[in-house]
């Protein structure tokens, strides 16, 4: 089991007060020193007020913030959690990804998904109705650009172009596909190196547009089916990155109690096929964040090692 730290989403709205003189380099060093294997940034470039009022959140630009974090660390992997393909032309995404993989010396993992927030699609001039097909062709187009191949596609044909620098990692960074739907799972099996399902009930599923996922048993069944297809195709097993169902307990008891609760459940999640446990602290300040990291390191990361 490896551990991925999600930068606290609620911190961005009050980022200056939250950081209190620190910067994202300090955040990344603290995450690395605590023993986490990776750090993640989410993406919402221009959310609407209604969604924010109903529980949504702001975010840093993932490429800018993760580049800053890369410069401050040496081993920490950098994860987009998740990049919405239709928000950008695929060749702009490919360029940013290749550049970040190059400057970080091959430490990037790209989480990608079709996306769900229609109002954000609309304000960005992105195609909501065809977002799944755009994600599929985006992956094809990016990989062609990194390999120096022409791309023949319905939306993004390219011939005679080139992209330098190329990613450091062969064939580009690992792609983890987000979403619970059957198309998302098929996409992860077919073209991904990992899967990022979402623990959620029916109410949240109605907002995100991807089906509910409510039990470890359900998760294990889906992971097992996906890995079976991978084995039959002679492909490497998928990584599975997951925010645990117990995430709500972070609010009640703090990081130390959360770590104690999760320590006894790591084996269950590992048996279900989870290879990366994703944790998002609810720290109210950078000082609290450092304390939460220490508690997680002592109570969860160290025993798991």
C-alpha cells in the first residue's frame, strides 16, 4: 500500500490565511518528510457560485502548483486528481504534462476524467455532451504527440508537428482514469495504468454524474473484474487509488483518530485491490496541517511500512 496526500481542497479559498507565510514548496516538503509517496492537486479553473455554495471548492492550477512542489522535493510523486480532458486542447495538455514530467525528472502521474460540472464546461467553451469521446481522443492524441507520431482523429488531427521536450517516462506518465461508470472502468482497463473510483452515495452521485460506490465489497467486485480483463489481455495490473469510505471520520476525531481507525482497515482495502490510499486532511491552517501529517505518519504510514 502506498499513500497519496490530497492537498486540502478547502484551503484554497483562504489560501493566504491558511499558508500564513509558508508556500506550496513548504507544503510539499512537509508531505515528503512525513513519508507520503505522492501529493495531488485537483482542478476546477472557474467554478460557479451555486456549486461552490453547495459544497464545491476552488483549486490551484494543477500544473503550476505541482511544478512548484516538484522543485521543492526529490522523490515525491505528483498527481493530477483529476485533469478534465475537455477543458483544454489535447496538445496543450500534452505539452504541460511533458514539461512537468521533464522538470520533475519523471515523477508525474496523470489522473484524468471526463468531468461532470456542466456550468464549468459552458463557461470554458468546452463540449459537455461529448466529453467521454473527447477524453478518449485526447489520450490518443497526447500519446501520439509524445511519440512523435501523426494523429488521425475526428477532432484533433495532426500531421507534421513535433513536441519537445518529450516526457521522461517511457510512453508518457502513467494515466489513472477517474470515475465509477462502466465507460470509465472500461477506459481504465483499455488505456490506463490505474483507476480512481469515488466513494459516494446516491445524493453525491446525482451531482457527479457517476454511479454510487458505497461498500468495500462493491469496490472489490469491480476491481476484481477489471483486473481479470487486464490479465486476460496480458496487461500489467491496474493501480487503484481510493479515498476511503471512512473519510468522514476525519471531521469528528481529527487525524490521530482517523489514522487509528484506518490502520485496522488497510488489510481490508488491500484485499479489495486498493494499491494507493488517498488521504485529504481537513487541516484549517498550515500549522494544523503539519500536526496532522505527523499524526498520520506515526499512526498510519509507519505501521503500514
